[in-house]
C-alpha cells in the first residue's frame, strides 16, 4: 500500500474547499454527536484485542460456556471471564444460565454480520 507523504495529506494553502459552507453545514448536521462517536469507538476497541476476536469467532460457531472457551483458546478461566465481561458490557455477547453453567453467545445478528464483513475485508487483499 502506498504511503502518502504529509504534504499530500494536506490542502494547499490556496485551497478554498470543495463545498460551500451550506453544504458543509448539511454534512455537519448528519455527523455523529460526540457521545455517539465515543460509544462507536469503544465498540470497535472491543475488536482490537486478539483474544476478544477469537472469543467472538468461536461464539460465531455456537453458544459456549467459559470452560469450552478456556479449552479452545488455551487460556485461564479468569482471563476468559474478564474478556467476556468486557464484551458483555458492550452488548457484544450475552449470557444464559442453566443451573450452575453459564453459556455465552453473540448478542444479536448484527455482531455476526459486522464480524464476518470485517473478516472478509481483511482477507480481501
């Protein structure tokens, strides 16, 4: 991938922009507010950790308990539980308790779609 030099990323000093201030105002009205942007960024931070990505990938296959995930990821239960709590707080995974066993699954189909689209993009080229 070609890297742009810093000069190529900036407008020339004579640039007056590509849009009128009216066009920019319309764009600004459609942009995310600060709180939404923070939530959005936090959500994507969840996908920045390889362990969390592996957990999501495993849960894409089927609902699993913590023990299953410790075996699959070859990690300790406390580390897996910590990551699941993080993902649960962001509503990426949900849990279901049966007796003393807690099963985890993806919170909804949007998670699956976003994960698979991102995975497809990373393998694209």
